[in-house]
């Protein structure tokens, strides 16, 4: 799936991942290919990606995540 992690200052990640885990306000959320469309708020924590290079971790202070058509967009603080 295509993943973008964007902050107001810069783009932290743009590329392909096999799974994404984000810190939702009601608990951790995980996404795989063909996930149902979703928009939710994030709390402070780590966004974790599984890529062909292994696991990558990006700390965020909060934000919003949108999942749609095998694309995950994280607008993070």
C-alpha cells in the first residue's frame, strides 16, 4: 500500500509498506492492504511501518490518518 507521513514542516515518508500501525485516540490501529476506508484522530505515539527495508518508526505528537483505496495518509504534528 502507498503511505505518506506529512508534518507541517516536511514529508517524513513517502513510499510503499506492507502494514501500518498508528496511535489512535482509542487505541492502536493497524492497516493492511484492502482496509476499509477510515478517517480518525491520532494521539502522541509512534507510527510504525513494515517495508521491504524492515520496520521504520516515526514519532508523532498527534494528527489525523486517512485510509482509502490502499493509500494511508498521516497528517502529523
